[in-house]
C-alpha cells in the first residue's frame, strides 16, 4: 500500500502539480459571474482579449479576431499628415505567437480599464458594435527576465476604437458570438 501511495505521489509531482500548488499550470474554472471566456457580448470579447493576450495564448487568440480583421495605428503628431501602420488578422496572431515563444518574457498584462459602448458608426453594418477606450484607462505591461527589464504603457493621448461584428457559429446556430473586425488607434499627442 505504501508503495502505491509513493508511486502516486511521484506521478503527481512529475506532472503539472496540484491545483493548490502556486506553481501549478492547472487553472480553476471561472467563478460565479465571471465571463472571462465568453464572447456573447462585445465587451465580454474584449475582456477575453485581455485574458488571452495576458496568457499569450496563440490558439485562443484566433477566435477573438475576425478573419477579415483590419487594424490601423495612426500617429497624428508625425509630420506629413501623420504616420499610419496597418495590421491584419495574421499580424495579430503572429504577434501573440511571438510573445508565447519568447522565453525572456516573464509576464504580460493587458487591461483596457473602462469600456465605452457606442452604436455602430458604419451605416453598411448597423449590427456591429463600437467600443472606445481611452488610452489613459489602458495598461499594457511586458516584463522580461533579463535584468528586470519591463515595458509599461499607459498611452495617454491615444484613443482605441474596436468594432465587433456578431457571428452565428455553425455548431451552435442559436448563439451569437462577437469577433473583432476593426481596430483603430489614434495618437494625438500629450504624452
């Protein structure tokens, strides 16, 4: 009997550990009222993005962005009418995959803060949702293991606008999920 207990203990220690072990990779299920993995509302999708980005999950990130996604980042303080960077679905997926592969990164934290839900501003897509986030509410932190280097962004002077579209998955025709179809970041200065 003692040999069985010792063998079972060795298996547990060799695996991912106990759910009560702080170093464990097991994650408890969400508690009551938590919507961390729910995309049934546009704001839930952005909260899921916070969670998936923070965990550098290069698989689940694919479900958050629409396959037709287009993102733009505009710096209006740059000369000549501003600088515009464009991003695609593949760019966003590759970015998170790079974060996941980079073993020098210790932690990533993304928090949008308060979200402002607005009606769609696109007359060709009145069913889309529009969510704006002030850069002063947002926080992005990337800490590396090398020399405790960290990048902490609190982008004052920036506005982030997410456009989300409702989709009906083929496997659950009565459900509506929201995916990010557009993202616009505009920097006007001040930080």
